[in-house]
C-alpha cells in the first residue's frame, strides 16, 4: 500500500429508495437524499432509528438488498466520475469477518497478497498497521469474541483491522462505514473514531460513517454532519454550525445537555409527542405524511371527548418527561434540504 493514498471526494444526488410490495402501499425509505463527503474530512450520518442511515450507506456502497420489490435511483460520483464509483470505495459493515487464528499482521498481509498484485504484501501490511495504530498488536491473534478459548485483540482493534482490510482491497480514497462504533464500549468507540479522523486528515481520504448515539468526544472529531429523519435530509453542513442553526429555529440545546442527543430527540418520529411537534416547526419538507397523521390523530382526540383529551394530555406529559430526561449530542450545518 502506498504511504500516500489518492485523495477523493464522494458526491451523491437525489438517492431515492422505495419499497413496492405486491400487497399494500409503497414505502419510501430514502427520499431524494443528496450530500457530499469531502477529501480529508470526516462526515457523519445521524438520525433517529428508522431514519435511513444504514440504507443510505448500503445504497452508496452498492450493497443494498431488499426482500420485496424495490426501486433505487440517484447518482453517485467519486471525483466527479460516475463510472466505477462504488469500486473505489472501501466499505466496512457492522460485522467483522476475520480469521480468528491469524495474527493482525498475517490478516493484512494475506489481504494484500490477494488484492495487490505487483506490490510487496509485507510493505502494504506494515503501512496499514502504522496508519491505523495497530503496530502494537501486529503479532496478536485476531481471536473470536464468542469463543472464550480464542481470546484475541479488543473490539476496537478488530474494527480497525476490518477497516484496514477494506482500504487495502479497494485502494480507495473514500471510506464508507455503517455504525463502526456500535457494540463497542465508550473507550473503544472513541479509539475507532480517532483512527478514522486521523486517517481522513493524514491520508486525505473522505470518510463517511453512520453513527448512532455518539458521545461528546466523538462529535468533536467530526467535520461535517448530515441529519436524516424519515428518509429526508433535515440538516447538511458543518458540524459546528448545527447547534446554532437549530437554536435559530427555536430548538436551543438546554444547559448541560449533550447537543446531539437533544437534536436527535427533536427529530425523533413520535406522532403526537414532543419530537413530532418540533419536527413540524422545522423549515423542511419533513411535514408530509407525518404531519397529516398527526392532524388526523388530533381530530380523533377532539371527537373522543373529555376522556380522550385527558388521555392525550397524560401522553403529552409522559413524552415531555422522556424528552427532558434524555441526553444529547452533535453539531450541524447551515442549510436545510
């Protein structure tokens, strides 16, 4: 592997993914999502559960699969070139597929031997070990966390090893990761995030990752942010600008709250709850079906009389307590979709 990887940028335009089951209504998972991951920057995809983060990562990676009839449309470009764009991206899923009896060095050397013809596998492996901070565990077995007798490297080191294998195989200047910090403890998650941030800056690659509930220290490592809700873009821009952007819309982060946790609560899909009412006040195309459902629910509550209103009131109070008790994180940008 060359010490200096080719820098690249990733652009995607109007990515739309629609499920069309033979029975029942169609379901829009991604609705004209556009964005960009620039070279030498770490871009995070965030949003509540069901917002479409994982689907978008797989759509960009070309690994999206569906058990029901579906349609995927949109354009993906690497350095402005659509042809072969996905082949130039390193794709790291949530599950690590590694040989447990191999050492870290042997794993990288084998990957280089299989995918880098004409190059010295040992040199490629050594460069990758240094780049991802794995030199100290180079001679340690990978291991299997599900087998007590096959103890090996830590979860964070396994994840970084998976990233290294993909970088070697793809030769890409773009890295796509689906929740790389999931299932890791706080320290290991931060270690992986630091490795990705350093990889982006030092090797000038574009890193695009989906993140679920990042801690505040991880948020400080991110350059750009794209917030999704119900498959649509709510915010896309500099991470540091997201909090003031939402504050200007009446969603200021309370004192001593994690900003990203708070913003994800605002975007949470909970028809009739605090998150739903907050989402309807955002200047985006988010309203749509969710707003219509909420208005229909309000009409039903009015028709149901005092008892219905009492139940609705208790539900709102419960939703408010949940919203106040949750923690937040994040940073945003300055443009709405």
